[in-house]
C-alpha cells in the first residue's frame, strides 16, 4: 500500500489499484505494507475509471447519497467526508448547521443549504447502516440516541452561556464512542475547558 492524499495504492493479488479516499479514511489506515480492508465505490466515466475507498460502510453510504445531490460530484463529496465523518454530517443536517458545512473547502452557502435540504429526507438511508454493524440495514436502527446525547450536551452548554459553535467544538473535542450519556459529555467538555 502507498499513501499520498487523496490517493492510495492498494495491491490486490499482485495488481495495484489507485483508490481515492477522504482524509477521515486516510487517518484510519494501517502502516504501509499492512493488510487493509476497504469498502469501495466504482465510477466509470468516458475518460476515466475511478475507485473511491472508505474504512466505514456509513461513509461510503453517505458518499453515495452526496453524489446524488445536484451540484455535488465525487470530488466535493470526498472533500466533505475529509472534513467530517458520517456522524458529524448527520449532526449538521439535524441541527441545520450551515456554518460547519461552509467551513469546508469548496462548499459555499448555497451548496451547504442545498445539502441540508436534500439530505434531511435521506438521513435514514445511510444512518441505519452505521449502527447495524455488519453493513446490512436493519429496520428501526438509527443514530437518534447518539445524536440526541450530543445535542443534549451542546444544548446544556449553550444554556450555561457558551455560543452554539463553541459548545459544538467543546463536545466534539471530548466525544468518543465510549460516551453513552449527555451528562458525561458535559462533564468532559467542562473539565477540558478548565484545564485549557
């Protein structure tokens, strides 16, 4: 395997494949020469055949939904996924957070607004797969509990006097998969602020 963002070279059975990956995937890849497993999306154009790779099924699913949005091609979809993973994007959509999307390179205000409107209806199409674990969609499984925890924590910090963007940054800085209650996120965010 060879890495040079956004391209990586993956050898499969003696054949090297160039795979374009978002930065969120690149950071999760093992050391050079190690075995890697990716879920991919293959695009055939008149002038090229392109392979896009992702560590997480949820990221590939989101990528596929993004490229269906008018004005969003694979390059912009990779840029979006380089700046945030599927969970972060879900939070942006659920909170109508235009400013986080506009902060990404190449995403203007109109594009961000279009993404929020068009992706709101498609949220469950790619969210259910993320919690299913094996990549198969399971009816009724969604990220609602997780995103509610984050939203509750951010809301509490806003109530305490922090600005919404600041509260979002504070929670994102201390959040990991081990957190199951909003109270824990709030404690961690406040402790981190005191230490800083």
